[in-house]
C-alpha cells in the first residue's frame, strides 16, 4: 500500500457520528497508522491509534472498540501473540495486516481466531470492504454504510447529501430515503414492495418512477445503469464502489 493509493481513494470528510463504529489501529509504523486512521475517519468511523500491543491494552482499558486492525510484525509482543491473548477474554473482531503473503502465516492468524487477513500492500477500498464484511458477519446483519461512492458521485448518508466533484446535487426527500435504504443493505437486492414501504402495487409502480429519476442523477447513462440496477423478479440493487 502506498501514499498515492490513499490519495486516490480519499473521500471528502464525513462528520463522524456518536454511534459510528470505533476502530483501534495497532501498528508500529506511524505513517501507515496515520494514513489508515485518516482514511477511516473520512469514511465515517471513529478511530484510536496505538503503536504497539501495550498501548493497545491501555486504550482498551478505558474505551470500547468494535474492531481491531492489527499488524503482525511489531517490536515486543507480536500481532500473533496479542491476538492469541485477546482471544482468551474477548471475541472482538480482528483484521490482521502483514507484509507476509505466505499461506502458513495466513493460516496461523486464522487458527488464532482473527476474522480476516489482509497482506500489504493493499488498496484502501479493499480495507474498507473487508471491514464492512467483518461487521456484517459479526452482527448477522449488513453494516449500514456511512458513505456511498458511485463513480464521481458521493452520498453522505448521515446528512443526506449527494455531491458530484464537490458540487451538491439536489435530491428530493424520497430520493434521500431510497439512497439510505440502499446504504443500509449494501450490495443486496431490495424488493420493490420494501422500497415502497410495504404498501400497494400502485406504490410499487411509483417506486419504478422514483428509481428512474434517481438514475438520472447518479448514472452517466440512465438507460444502461452501472450502479442502480434492476434485479429481475426481486427489485433493485445498488452497487457502490
């Protein structure tokens, strides 16, 4: 992973809400620690940083975390040793980072009980996807996204704002509601009757009209949508970047 990769993937700052997921980053590389922390903050997460296992333990004494991003190779207690210790008392999700790509290292981490394993270098968006997948698995539900990327378009879920190249795109309240529903179930089809609020078939037909209008605002070619697609017999699905 390189600085240019982070620069390319940076989003406009999203206000971090009080109920946002809180992530603890444990890595002795300050530059990487800060880059990951800034990127996750910009994507709506709360972040705390620790330079080694001892600092992470001190942070965990006073704060509650939803996930730990943990480097393997650290001075003193390694990531493997820290994860092994954590698993005796906690089932907090752990995403392990390592420069090692050998299968035996990945297997060792999974045997310890880490939830996922991401070799360096990696793309920031892959990190974000893996984090959201971990939250989905650990909760049994899909983690609501705080921001949706759709090409040049960015939708900020908390404040209901759609922007294209930093320019605000006007949305109706209904269009905001639809985008928030898709953000709550990223990458999954939503039936038309649910988008209509479970009401009549007439309202389902109205949803089709509303979806078409929304496509006019987020698709380069609304007649051949890339992001907001129809799922035959099921409804609609939003494929965010």
